[in-house]
């Protein structure tokens, strides 16, 4: 069991939202995503979200894990997935920052290149599998809403024919801090930003239903 929680997960999630600084332009985008999710939820009673970035190692994994938690927190039947245009690994610094927030990581399948983790948290018997994979991996249940998280231009993101909707929600890649003294801080800030915006989206969905 890989567990190094130093925070209450619920407190982390709520504080990330309460302290989030979100511009009006960003709120408009988040509300657009919320409305699309709520509309599909009303029609199908279930929504699948697929967070997509190039390597599926940092931002897309954070988006998936925080959405997994948010679905439980807000009691919504929303499934969270992630994928990339390349297969690398669930980066170790991403794992560490989620552990510190309060998530439990159980190693399911060891691989030096790309280990698989069962990710869960106190208060639920559910878990998701965390590993790097293509966005089209069969584990990513279709149809899904694609949310691309790379901070390059939207035109560089992949065309995703299986997506019912496609939104570009970019975050700065914390990779730039790897190997520096600011590494832990930058990954924590990225996790907080993503957690806060996921809270915003799910909160608005709950209000719309």
C-alpha cells in the first residue's frame, strides 16, 4: 500500500475550491462544461469524462482522479477516465502529490515502465485504475466527453471521433519543475488548481440537475 496522506482529502478538496482564483473567462468555460455534463446526465443518467493530454502522466491523471473523488462527494453517476496520444507512465511526482492530498494507491501490476495502481480513498469501496494509456484504450468507456488538458494550442490536440463533446481546458504542465527545489510546491499547486476547478464544475452540475 502506497499511502502518505498528510491532509484530510475532503478539506483539501473544499479548500482548493474556496481559495481558487478563477478568471471570468475561465468561469465561462467551466460553466459551459458543467451545462453540457448536466444536459447529458439528464438524458442518460450517467456521464463519462475522459481527460486527455499527450503523455497521460500528470494533468490528465489529476483530472481523472479529482473527478473520481468529486463524483462521490457530490453523489453523481459520473465516471472518470484519462488517456494520452502517447503511453508513458503515471508519473511518480503526480502519484506523490495525490497521496499527500489523501488518496490511497495500491500497486496492482508492477512495471518499471508503466505500473498500474488501484486508486481509492477513505469512505468508498470503489477504485479506479491509474496507469498511462492511449485515450482510445477500451477501459475508457464510450461515449465520453473529451476534456483536453494540454496548455498548447487547441488546434494541436487530437481529433477524437468517439467523443460526444470536446472541451479544451488547459493547465500548465508541472513537468517544468521536475528535479528542482520547487518540484513539490508546483505539483501541489497544480493539484489544487485542478481540484478547485473540478469542484466548480461538479458543483454547478449538481445545481443544474
